[in-house]
């Protein structure tokens, strides 16, 4: 009988551990999405936020094709937010 009692206690602590892990993950994801809502843009990875880079000859500057010269890119979390906003708007039409 003591073996059964120990198993039940460890199952409860295991469930509590998974609940804590899920809560931490939810907080991290929620924080990331909140930061994406406040700061939707990040520096372009190709031009490092300059919007331009040196031509292969090294003399002239070329406009970055990836960010179209803005130096900014839309963050992944913001793309997710925009997608769900569009889904909600389309559902309410």
C-alpha cells in the first residue's frame, strides 16, 4: 500500500511540474508577442539596418533588396499577430 501512495504523490507533483512549465512558456510567449506589438520592426539581417550595402566592387552603395532600402523587417511575432487580426476581421464580415 505504501508503494501506491508514493506513486500517487509523485503523479501529483509531476502534474504540478508540467503546469509550472506550461505557465513559464505561456509567460515567455506572451511577453514576446507583447514586445512585437510595441516594437513591430527589427533591423534587416542582410544590411544590418542600414538599408544599403557595398556593391561587389566595394566602391558604390547598393540599396538592400530584402528590405527595399528601409533597413527594417517585420518581426515573426508581428506576422503572427497580423495573421490572427486578419482572420478575426474576415470572420466578422
